[in-house]
C-alpha cells in the first residue's frame, strides 16, 4: 500500500531542484552574512574546552583514516564527517551563533559545517556550496515552523539537534547529487536519529548536539548514496517524528510550501554571547545602565518570555556555560555596563561580588504569551525610585536587525585574537564568497597541519 507522504515528497522535490535554483540577491546576501557569522563564532571558539576535546577526537580519527580532504578549522584535512563533527560543534561552543526565529534553532551551525566540508572534499563550487546551504536551511526552518520547534523545546528536546540533522542531510544530498529516491532515504535516516535534550544546556553537550547533527546528516546522505533504504514516511506518519516527540499531538509538522530560500530572511544574529532568550533583558539592562549605579539597586524584576524561564533561567550559575543560560547573570552584566560578549563569560567575571549581588536581587517574572525576543527590566533603587525599560524586539532580529557594520565588528572581535592582521582579509573573502576560487583561499587561511 502506497503511503501518503506530502511533507516528505515536497522536501525531496525541493532538495532535488537545488542545482536549478537561482538565489535572489537578498537571499545570497543573507547566506553570506550567515557564513561570516559562522566563521567568526567558530574561529573565536577554537580554544574553548569543548572545542579542544572534539578537535582532539576528530584529529585522532583523521590519523586513522588517510586521504582526508576537508579541513577542520585551524587543523588538518580530515574525512568530511570528522571535519563536520568538529566544526559543527566548535561553532556553537560560545552559544554566539545565529538562530532562526520560527523555532528550528541554530541550524546554520551544522548546515555550513556540512556544506563546507563536502564542497572542499568534492571540489564543488562556491555557488554550489551556497545553494546547498540555502536548501538545507530552508528545509529545517520550514519543518520547525508552525509551533512545532517551540513545542519540542517545551517538551525537553533541543530543536537545533533535531532539525540540524535535516538541514545537514538536505545540504549533503544536494552536494552529492542524490536522486529523489536517495534523498527520501537520507531524510528517513535523519528522522530516525533525531535527539538532543535541553537538560544538557549549560554543559559541553549542547554544542556537541550541533556537531553530531552535522555528522549524522552527512552520514544519512552517504548511506542513502550507497543504497541504504530507510523508512521514508517519518515526516508524515502519526507515529513518526511528530507523534513520537509530541505525543499529545497538540502540534505537528504540517505540509508546507518550500520557498527559494526566503526562510533565511527570518534568521537572527546574536550581539551577545549567551542564550537568545536572554537578549531582550540584556538590551533593557544595558539601556538602564546609563542611569543606574549597581550599588544603588535594591531589587530587580526581569520580565521574560515563557521560553526564557524554560531554558535560560538558571538562578545561581556556577560555570561560564551556565552563565549563558542565566538571564539574571546576563542582565547583571548589562546593568554593570558590560557588553555581554564572550570575554564576559569567564570564571573571574562570574565570581565578581557585584554581579553575584545583583543576581541575588533578581526575580525572573514570566510574561505569558510573549516571544523570547521581548522582555523588560525593572529596578527598584535604595531611594525608592523605580526605573523600567521594556524591549519589544531584541537587537539582531528581523525588524531590528544587525547591520553588516555590526557583523563586521562582531567578526573582528572574535577573529582578531586568532588570525591577527589577516582578519579583515578573511572577512572580505567571505563577503564575496560566490566568486570562484574563494573557498580554497578561505580554507588556506584557516588551515593548520595539526592542532
């Protein structure tokens, strides 16, 4: 009996049409901004503890298997799957990478990790890599939309891990030139490997979710290319992805129209190196800091979305990673005049007595029905005055976007400590990434014979 699979069929047809698709100028520009952000976040994180561990493992695999052609950032050429695992993990180590507003999470991380690894290993052009990235991003953004991705997060699953597998599998299928039947099987393999628990947030497992999604998505396409057959109805079936992960069936993946990459235009970028759900309160706190001295604050109320309370309300962070998921700590940074960039998430800053005191004075208050992009900070001073700042839409989101100038500043801050005077040259190459030969030049700049 033939199964009715409108969602799978639409996804398969969309991936298969990648070579025939012309990217609109605004989509191409958005893809390059995501690429710049990806490289900045990844290069800035190469010395993070989680990055060091995964790089060590990936290089050990590369030493076992000869003939690698895909570079691990600031490391040697490895098998594409090992490079994707390492780079996909590294880019999320600081929790500074982009986020899609409709609920699919941090899908650029695994998608670019796969697109770059396979393009380099198989000699694909820059435009083919860009097209594959846009295809993968569109697939995951649409599958996670309509409330499904958000519901997964409330249920305890990490959407970036779940949907990152689909974006990675789609991008890999496009670059490997799989036919429709093979693409369906690749998506089937990706479906049956979904995983990632929110309970891991604040540990090294969170960035690992993205690296593993990249590797699993590439594996799914490789297996399908070799003739592996999987269930091809899991995006549609009641006992597939939707019904299994959200068993009350309150929301599910709905049949959707895939566009020519327009979902990418709803991508959001982080000006702060912490969970996206804290950013509205950071914006508010930074605005208040001009008129408030931390020592005169008696009480702090943080108005936050339900999602913020679910994933980013650690009341007493003990590690820098936990600090990224503590809206109280992030707001305390803002109130104290800090920019909440990566250098503010370290053990020394976390133990600052003034910041610890502000955390103790903070109450996180849920604002039902609001998005994670909205929030407020209200401070009560020792003289009885109350000051309040409300942020309807945090910086870095569509409607309040980060400019190219802002992205360049973020990139420079992350990459200069690593590449020094070569930072601007790398930025300029990535800005015109569609030009032939750019990929090889970029990888030459970030390659090393060992770590």
